[in-house]
């Protein structure tokens, strides 16, 4: 069981992609859960709590670098440690 008191506070915006400027490795390694409109999502690539959106990779479409295209979904976003 994780001790959430020793973990850093979750930022307003976070990305799991190491190339992003919003990536924080220590937080991503500890395991984060994301709720969008009360439903937990396991495939979130990036989120922003204040603006109310998450980015989820598409299943088949790829960009020119071979990375999956990201779809933005809006709603109430809540982040928590697992």
C-alpha cells in the first residue's frame, strides 16, 4: 500500500510522454488514476484539471512520426494516486 503523504502533490497538467515539457518522471512512476466525468480512464496520455480535458490516443491513426494521434475529451477531470 502506498503512503500518499510522502508523494508530491499532483500538478494541474501532466503528461506521460517523456518528450513533453509537462512530464514529471517521479509522479508518473508512482501510478496515477484519472477520472473524467466520474469514470476512470486507463489510457490517458495527458491531462489538465483547470481546463477540464484529457488526451487519449486513437486506436489506429498515427501521425507522421509513427506516434498515435491524440483525441481531446472534455469534462470534469480528477487525478489521484493509486
